[in-house]
């Protein structure tokens, strides 16, 4: 199969653009998950502080 040079360049740039899109989606997913994880950590520590204060007030 003989592919002309412009078609080969078009195919290569198409694959590169698809790889960039997939990498972008993976990065967005990771960073979005990190923000969810950070929210869980901060809300957990706020609840722990309230429990700690409650224990100190009972003594």
C-alpha cells in the first residue's frame, strides 16, 4: 500500500491529536479526583475537631 506524504502526515498528526486529547482527559480526571479527596480530608478534620472539643468539655 503506497500512501502519499500528505496523507501520512495527516494520519500522524491525527494520532498525535488523539493522544493529546486522551492525556488531557486523564489529567483532568486526576486533578478533579484530587479536589474531591481534599474536600473529604478537610471535612473529616473539621468533624474530628468538634469531637475533640466535646470530649474536653465533658471532663
